[in-house]
C-alpha cells in the first residue's frame, strides 16, 4: 500500500494550448455554483525532465486544434491538479456554469488532470489522485459513448470527492472503494490503480502543460482559437465560453 506526501502550493499565472493525446471520455461534470474566480493558481513546480517539456512560455508557433467540420460547439480544456486549493475553488465556483453549458450542448469540456504539484512522485496525492481519476474514467469509457451524461455525473462525483480528500489523502484501497461506490467497475479500477494505469493520460496532460508554457493550474483554454481565459481581460466566463468571436 502506498504512503502519501504533503503538497506545497504557491501562486502564479498560466497559459496553454492543445495537442494530440490518448482518447479520453468526454466529460460532462456537474459542478457547483457559477462565480468567476481569478485563475491565479498553484504554481512554481513545472516538471520538465520526465515529460520532456520546456519551462519557457509557449512560442508563437503554437496553433489551435482543428475543429470538426460543421460543428458550432465551443470547446475548452481545463487543467486541474487535485492537490491544488485554487483548482478546488474553481471546481466549486464555476463548475455549475460549465456543466449547464455542456448539458445544453453549447460547450465541450475536456478535463486535463495533471500531477503538477506531485512532480511525478507516485507517492504524492497529486499523482495518486490523478491516476485514480483516469482509472475511473477508463472504466466508465468501456461501453459508454463520449460525452455520456451518466458517466460524466459519476466522474464529477469522484472529482468532487478527490478535491475534498486533499488533506486526508486516503490510501489506494479507499480510492478504489470510493470509485466502486460511485459506479465504476471495481475490478478494473483496482487493477488500474495498482498498476498506475492512468500514467499515459497524466503524461500526455503534463507534456502539453510543459510544451505550452503553463505556469499554474487551474487553466481554462479555448480550443476554438488557442486562447487562455483571463478574467481581467475577458470578463464574464459564460460570455467568453459561449461566444467564440469574443475569445
């Protein structure tokens, strides 16, 4: 059984973009409330060696991902770390808005869970919680369609619980038990958690995190035109999310 380590946090700004990565279950997370908070997140620990990224800011060569032909749905990527209190606050304050837009077909939200604060340490809560999240996601992805509402609700419940456990940092057996209670396949989640099966997804998210010059989490990024949401610059989050021209 793993032990856990305490996490440290600091504040800084951030800036992302997107690239190809392993297929992930489309996330429709029912979060609570809709108050905009400044995205001055957990920072000061960018990991480069393991993930091969650069700590410098993203260059002008970065480009927005291609949109599917004929779609008018706006899309965002949301980078979060379960050990980051700023991410927990963002989850609580803005998720209801995001979930409503996703449920209404106005938005596609892809949660990129990183182990930014864990820096690749498999004993850290940052890494273990991210791994467990992806393990449950993989379990739900089997036999479900991308964007499935029931699967999204289960992921939301687990996401909320993982943020709540950042202080207690329960062991792996407790992570598996909670995933089972929420509705994941207990056997597959247990095997995945034991074997660190979420590592490819964490690595892909962290690779983007480094390559695109991110400095902190949470970060909300528009895939429509490679723009990072900045509350001071862009104002109302809902207007920014639903009006691609305003991004």
